[in-house]
């Protein structure tokens, strides 16, 4: 990629298309916001784009309002307007369950239509001006009971990964945190982002576990030569 003045990075995941509590209109707003962004940009899909529920996992199958083939088609059509900006599709636990239990690679079916790679972890390198940044994107795993512990979890999970920008899904919180690390005596920015969700209301499993509410939305990371900035978009 040619040297840029800035590059906007978006992590979009946990769409859970097919779940009755998801608001696809909010997801469309996010995609449209990315599409009309006039700046150079890169998008990372962070998994759990489909609900892909079955009777082996609690009662989640009874909370679906569309069949799996319709979920796949809906996701493809949703992301088509920005597909040329998609760098990778990090597989989530819902896609992984379909692969493990049914040998059905949902992520590959979607990625073939969008023209992007499928991976468990995405390690990317970007150049902005004279500075290079390392980007790490993943769906993630486990849980965090509160938003303030979500950032701690992301930090602990990725502290052995060399990255200046971390995009982490799965936790369904919408937040980001920036710190500075000592880079040979100079401050170097590091940004951790928990990339949100698109549920219109808190799903029943989260209510049962007393998880606090978190608004739907997405995060934009703006990488510049001198610093990293982030913007939270609540929908």
C-alpha cells in the first residue's frame, strides 16, 4: 500500500444475523457509514456474523427468525457495498460450531462471495506516513462481566502478541482504550478496542447472567503517522 496520511480501520462483528433480537437496520447504518467514509479504510470482520444456532446449545435455536441459508445470504448482501475494503474474516464461535458439528464452513461460503480471506487471527501491517503499525484482529473467547473488565481481558489475552492496534469481538461491549508504551525512550501509542454488537435489546442469556446492558454500535480506529485515535459510534 502507498504511504498515506491516515488510514481508518473498522472492526465489525457479532452481527448474529438470524437472532430475533438483532436489529439489521443498525448494521446497515454501520455499513453505510463505512461506505461513505471518504478516507482510505480497511475493514476486519470479527466473526459471529450468523447466529447458526442448533439444539445442542441451550435454547438458542428457538430464538432464530431465519434459516441458516437466509442468514448467509443476508450477511453477503449486507457487506457487498464495502467488500473491496474487507481485509479478512476472523471466524467466530458460531461459525466454528457449524464447522465442528456439521462440517459446514459458513465463513468460507460468505468469504467467497465477498472476496476476502478467512482466518482465526488476522495479523496485519499498515503504513501511515513513515510509521508502520501492527494490527491484530480476532473474534476472541470467554467473557467479561463488566465493560471495565473487558479491556483488562483484551489486554491480558493479547499481551504476548506484538500489536499496536487490537480489534477484539465476542464480548459484546462497545469500548476502546489507548495507552502509550515506551519505544526506546519515545511514547508509542497502543489501542485496544472491543468492537460491539448489533442487538436491539439485551438477549435473554445475558439477562439471566446479569450482564449489564451495552449499546449496539461499532468502533473506528484512525491511524496517523503521529498517533492513533478512536471513535465510538453508538447506534
